[in-house]
C-alpha cells in the first residue's frame, strides 16, 4: 500500500493484494494489541511494587474514573514507562522485521556483498546490554529517569523499534499506544489486581513465539475498588 501511495500511476490493487493487506491490518489491529496488553498485565502482576506505583500515579491525577482520557494520560510518565518497557521486553512482532539490502559494505571487519538482505532482530536489539542498563529487567523508570548519574542515562533509545521504523513503520502506532494507555489506566484505576497463579505460568518460559507470540495467559484475582 505504501508503494502504491508513492506511485500514483500504479494505484490499482489486485484482489490478492487487497486480501493480503486486509489480513495484515486485521491481525495488527487486534492480535498484536491483545498480545501487548497481556504482556503488560503479566509484568504488572509479577512486579507488585510497579503496580502500586502506577496505581498511586493514577489516584494522584484523577479523582474519578470518568476524568481519565487519552489526552490526559499523555502527562503520566510512569504509565508511559510501563507501556514502553513492556514493548521493549515483549515486542508484539518479535522476528526479523527491519530488513534492508546491503549496498556493499564492511561491517565489523566482515564484507557484506551488495544485494545481501540484512535484518535486525527487534527482540535481541531491545534486550542487548550494549544499549540498555539491566536489559532483562522490567524498569519503567528507565524511560524518564535519564539525568546524569542515573543508571539509565546511557540507555540508547534509538535501539527501541517495536513499531519498526522509516517508511515501513507501523501506521497504527499512535492508536496502539492510546489503546494501551487507556486500557491499562482504566483497569488499574477501577480494580484491585493480584496474580492468581504466581507459581504457574512463566511468560519467558511457557509462551511459544516465532514472529509473534501464542499460548500466553494472564491469571489474575480481580476485585472492584471500593
């Protein structure tokens, strides 16, 4: 579709192209958002201190649940940190999605011939100790505690690419982030949550993954806030 937009003389789409694009858009619209929300609540339930801090931020900023809007949530750094840290540790599309063709270059002493397809693995890059302090730990504060002296001051945020980048970047990035913020905020504000099966399912060990995740679950005890 992006190619067609950049080449208006080729706007006619064949049935197969429409079917493929529609399937991809449907998958991205619900499956990837569902995966990320599941990962987010798994992280929150697994780290009660983080959940308490997020709840405190929400209670300080909103007196009733009706005050919560997507626009107002943009000013909450800890909520944003929870969302971004989930996307860093658990990118919904975890395979080799950032592909380019080499022009013919030397890389780390190795010659990559022209035309070679080169991929960046998002999952690996976003957990690399080369770019992140404590790369395998869920630390929402890394996204806003970046002053000199902070352990996260030298985190390389350019290595964060859960939505890909450039002309192939996800068109739904803004909508996806708003859905994640709103859903997390509304549920955490309204309900008391705790892990229902703390010694059972372990995300990193029990899920199956290729380009996306499957067989994941979130088991929680839910009680409406009094």
